[in-house]
C-alpha cells in the first residue's frame, strides 16, 4: 500500500481563480457564492480553534485535489494547513443517469431536490456532514505525540480531507435547501465532539481519540463505516449527492490505508521485539511491555472496542427509516448497481441474526426493512479482509496469535442486540458474568495508561517511536528521511 499519484496529472478541472476552488461553476450562482463566502470565515475560525493543535503554521507535505479524475486528481506540495485549498468538488456528471433503485427506479436522476423527500434527504446530508468535522475534533491533540513525521503528515492529510468533506455537505445544504440549509451548514460548525451540551449527532464521534493506536483503529474501523455509507449515498437518485460522495470516496481510501498500515506496523514492531527478546508467549504481557511495545492482547482489546462502537453507527438492523430512504431512491445499498436483483425488494427477504426466545438465531426479514442489516454484513466482510492481512504479520514472525473480530452482538448499544451481554465468541451471559469478564475483552484503565505512557513524540526526520515499525515506503515515493512536516522556527 502506498499513496501515490501519476507523475503527470491530467488537465486541471478545478477553478482556482475563485475565492473558493470548485468544479461546479460557483461563479454563475451569485447567491450561493455569497452564501459560501460568508460560511468560509466561520469554517476557518472552526479550523483554527478545533483543528490540529499547535501545528497551524507548520509546512506540511499534503496532497491537494486539482480535478475529479481518479487517475490523476491531486498534486503534492508543502502548505500551511489554514491555507489548504478547500473547496467544492463533485465527480463528473454521467449524462443520462437514472435512479438505480427504489420505487423511482429507471426514472431520470434528480438534479433538484424532490419536494416529497426534502426533509429525509436533508437529514441524510446533515448526518453525513456532522461526522466530518467531528473526527477532526477528536484528533486535534494527536500531533503532540506523533510517532514520526510520516505519521504526523498522514494525520494532517486525513484532517484536511475530512474538512473538505464537510465543505461538500455544506455546499449541498446551502445550494439546495435554502434558509434551512444555511442554518444546518452553520450548525455543522457549532456542534463539538464530546461536548455535553452540543455533542455530535452519532455516538462514536463523541468518543475520545487519546492515543495513536486509537487513531489507527478509528481510521481502519470508523472510516470504513464512512466508506460504506458514502458508497450507499453514491448510489442516490439525487445526483448532486451521488457525485459528491463518489469524489469523497477517492479521498476516503487513504484514510483506511492509514489505519490498516498503522496497525500492521504496530503488530510488526511488537513481533519483532518479541523475537529479539526470545519471548514466545504473546500473553506474557509484563515481559512484552518491558520492551516498550504494545502487547498483542491489548491490541485485540482495542479492536473489540472500536469495532463494537463502529457497528452501532449503522443504526438498527431492522429500520423503517432505511427502508423509506431506499424506497425513495435516496440511499441505496453498498455497490447497489452490482447486486443481481430487482433493486426494489418488494417481495424479497434477507436473513438477519436476532435475539429470539432467549437465543441468537437467524430470521428471514423483509429485505426492504433489513437494508441496514445487509450493509452491516457488507461492512463485517470488508473489515474481516483487513484483519486477515494483519494476521499475516504474526505468520511472518511465527507468533502464535490471531486478531479476531468479536461477535456482532458484542457490547452493542444500538440495534437488535442493545442491552444484551454477549462475549466476543457470541455466547450470551448474565450481567454478573459480563461484569466479571469484560475487563478481559476491553481496554482497562491500566491498559490505557500504558498506551498513553508510550506516546512520546518523535519529530526527527526518518526516526520512529520504539513501539511502531517504519512504513515499507514513503508518501509519493519520498525517501525514508524525508521531512514531511517542517515546524515553525
């Protein structure tokens, strides 16, 4: 895995003459242009107050979008993050595109908001938009404890792109939803991750991200949920939303790369240190921690935590809201057009695991009501493929340990399994048994304190903290000692 672009990008498609870079001919809509220009200072104020803390004046080697062609859409250069060219980018319009699912299947895709679905569509955009600044807020202090300049740069790349995704949703709200949309765009900047009075809409985006292992888990698991949601919205019959999400997916791939490669590097360094010290038992936590690396059982606990939190983002497995959004043609399934069915689901069923008569068992539900359950299945399969790649690291070092995904019912607060006590293997427990064993499956205060104790910053080019291995290759083919972030003198 390596983040590169072709050496000769194609013709620039973004208008950089305007105050706000865009490929939507913003200058032709003066009302919208003025609205976005009024929103821009508030966005920059939010960025300076809630974006990466302590690095606003650093020169960061970032990629910036210059077009919508995924084969050559970005350039790399140093930029101070407040000067990053955020803007409005949509994937190319598909002439003759039709709505691919729901009761309007086969009709021309909407270029304007269908009045009967206005409230539902706005809600979908607001929820997606709220996740983007939330993750930046969750990660704002991580730069202080970066394990290398390479990782610091990757953090900032994720941050600026999440902020550009916020721009995408703010554009849709302000262009297509009038006064209500402008108010919602402003609200995206006023909520705060973890704030008791003004929290972000979805629970996972109010959790803390206190250490870099948490960041890697977040970008692997939670950004993967983002991928699934964006893929579903990219099928939308509302064409501007579909085009926005298709381009956002181009950037989202790097975020998951950061997470998957980051955890793999942690695993590699731990296995390497164990082999050097002659430690065969990965459960000998005290000896492994004495090496200054992260023991494998703690990594598994972090997987359990972040995975279960992320599953709750999919909402209730059986959902009339999801059914209504599908039926309306607003939000499809994961890669809808590749599914071989009628794309209307009028008489179809789908198997869903449920808690029935005191046990977990599969039940056939109307497929229309099980849209979220199917998306969850797609997510679990996708995440599982990444976990298999992590396990190859242990294979390479001959370490007898496997990272596993816990059962989907483990530690759930939303959906069919909320309130149940289920262990990682899927066994139902009573409350007493859960309380007695949960510390074996989730990070303890001691575990978190150990992780925080490892988080000493490394700012020297080409150097890495002792608990993580170097990457296999640099960003955009840069050498190992490349100075990805140049600090303010």
